[in-house]
C-alpha cells in the first residue's frame, strides 16, 4: 500500500526539476544523474529502507527476519545486493549483465543460491507476502560493507537507512565517520546493535554508542536486537520479544512509515541542498576563472599539458596486459615449485624420522604432527603466493602512474589452508602390527627345532643322546635368534608401509593443494585483469574529459563567449541562491 503522497511533495519535486535544468546547462551530468535518482525515489509511493553495515555483522539475517523469508544469503561466499518488495506470491528475479546487455532471469525463490553464483549477477529482486512489506516498505540489503561497489547507490536511493553493527564493542572513529557520510546522503538513519544474545555487556555498549553519537552531533536511535533469535523464533522457537526485532519494527512504523512524507521531504531537501552547494561552488570557480584575463594563456598551457599526459599514459599502459600475463605465469610456476619443495622437505624429514623409530608406536601422534606440519607448509606457501600477487599488482599499478602518483590496488583475498586440506585423505592406519602369541611361539619352535636337530645329530656321533645339554643350548640360542629376526623383519615391513602411507598422503596433498593453488591464482589473475582494465579505462576517460574540458576552456576565453557565459553564470547563481535559501539547513 502507498505510504507517501506525491502531491504533498510537489514543492520538493519542483526544486529537483529546476536544479536538474541548471545542472544540465552547467554540463554537470553527475549532478543530473543524482537528481534523477532523487526524483525517482521521491515519486515512489513506498518507503525504501536500506540495511548496511560491516560484513559478518548479521545484516542478511536481519533482512530475512524483517521479511520473514530467506531472501538474503547468510554464510555464503556469493554476496549481491537484494531488494525485497511486497507480492502476493514469492518470486525471485536475478538482474544480470551478459554480453553488454541487461537481462532479467526468474529463478526458484525457495533456492536461489545456485543461480546467484552465475557470472554477471548484479542484484536479486524478491517479492514476498510479508506483513512489513505490505505496509509499503521496500527492503534493500547492501552486502559487502560500505566500500562495496553497489552500496552507496543504494544509500543514495534510500528514504531511510538501518546501520547494523555488532554489540561487541563501541563505535570506532571510522564507523562514526561513515555514519556522517551516510547522513549526508540520507538524513534518516537508525543504528541497530545486533547479536545482543552473544554479548552480555551490550547495554553498556549501547549507552556508550549513544554518547559517541551525541558527541558527533548524530542524533540517531540505537536499537538493540538479536536477528538470529528473531529468525529462530519465526521457526517455532521462543525469543521473539527478547530479540528486540518487534520493537525495531514498531519504531520503523512510528518513526518512518507514519512520517513517510516528512521523511521523503527531508531526504529530498538534503539531496537538493548538496546539489545546490556543489553547483554553486563549481559555477563560482568558473566565473572567477573567466574574469581573469591571464587564464587564457593558462588554459592553452593546460590543453598542451593534458594532451601530453594522454600520450604518456597510452605509452605507459600499452604493455600492462603483457606484464600481467607474464607475471601470472611466473607466479604460478613459482608457487607450484615452492609448494612441491616444501612438501619434498617434509617427506624426507618424515622418512628420516620413520627410519629411526618403530612406526607402530605413536602412529596416531605422528599423523597429527605431520598434518600440522603440512598445514603450516601450505599456509606459508599460500602466504608467499599472496605477497607475490600483491607485488605483481603494485608493478602493474606502476604502469599507469608517474612519480608521486598512486593507483588503488585490488583487494586480494588470502585463502585459508583448512578449506583446501579438508578434501585431503587422512594418513592411512598401519596393518602390520604386533606379532600374536601363536605366531611368536611357532617362530621360536621352528628356530629351536633346527638347533636341537642339527647339534643333536652332531653330538650323537660322540655316542651322546639326541637331546643333551649342547643340543638344548643350541635350541635356545637359535630360537631366540629366530624371534629376533622375525621382529626385525616385521619392523622393516612396518617402516616400508609407513613410508608408502606418507608418500600417498603427500601425493594427495600435492594434487589437491596444487589444483586449489592454480585455481586461486587464476582467480587473482582475473581480478587483476578486471581491476586494471577499469583503471586503464578510467584513466583514459578522465584524461579525455580533461582534454575536452581544456579545449572547451580555451574556446571559452574568446571575449564574446566569455561575456555571454558570465551572464549565464550570474543568472544561475542568483537562482541557486534563492533555491538554497528556500531549502533551509
């Protein structure tokens, strides 16, 4: 059901339309796009509520609890923005970019996970017969934290924001700075303190957060909740009221839904004020430049400098793809050699240790210690490969910059060794164990019989009986020797079997870890390729825009053009001043 009345927001819409015209005349396409987004949000009769926060703080669980259905993936490596709106039947649609085109792909709403892992998925849109959504709320989950690519566009399109953090510790300075940035884009913010069931001291953290928010001039409410308890309560368990989520929903109804028009007006005026200030600053700077006659020569020099930068960048970035290909090939070869070398050293150490001991004793402890050493070797190998990938990224970044410049590096993830070693087969148990009593008895009897018979026959030639002191002593000596030889033979068999088991284990580790290492390095290569492709395109686009602006500035310093442009700027500044005064703030 609609909760906003567009006719009551007509004054704000008129301001947006006038600012859009002024932005287009000033050549500010970025401000025009922001105003178009603000207008789309304002005319939407529903309330757009964005849930944002650091990863692993329970945002997706909270979204699922508010909707009453699992629309946002939890504990999943696949993370895309989710938009949930009301619908009489559950539906799920993926928005994908495929071959330069945008496609809508319906999927199973009860199991969208496999489809989310497909390439090119931009966001997922769900409809659910949810009570909260039926009241006119569109819930948007912005995963990946505030630095994720799609987070700030969602915040800019929101009427209100839920900022989710754990109840473990108080807000850090970086979190307070982030909240200030969020308020600039969306004035209506509610802070959610999640996981109160895990942290008994959450009340102190809540009080401290309120003090920090007041000191930072951020009058946001702080709502303590346990999204997990609420989600479990929705599945037949107790704890719905104790979770705090029902109280949060009531606060949303009272503070956001009941004040939908005022909330929409606040965020629209905030956008309008920001655009007014940016446009005024840009126009004043342009007017100051146009009024300075010396700027004409500077504009010509700037045009020549920008053209030189364009050519230099093209020369520097021409071979970055070749450097990426060669660097990744070398990185894969070095990573594979490093891993094999470490495991060869472990194998030799294990074989040397087995040669000096009886493998049957302490075989389980030996296997545990060997697993720990293998894990440490794999972790060190992965860590070195990670550092080498970072060094490769830094070398590639150097292809795009000059002295003193900097290019943002991609975020390369260091994988955990446990994820890889989980598929490795455990060390095999030994089958050659201790000798049984019957086996040992037969061994002694065979040796004793040979000694008794051999020496007894020799002594019988001296007219002595077959069984005498000499033949008895020989039977004891040869029986003991047979027992010793048997024990030595069984120990050699156990050592051979143990070495074969260790060798098979190492072969399995090399196979599994080597495959995973190559997979991760290929993923890193794709990440570096995509990142620096964007960097190259962005750098060239920026320089092309700078060249276009410099050429336009050179033309604009013609006396007639300059006089006409100054008149337009003065008129625009006067109108902007009037609009800004009417917006307040």
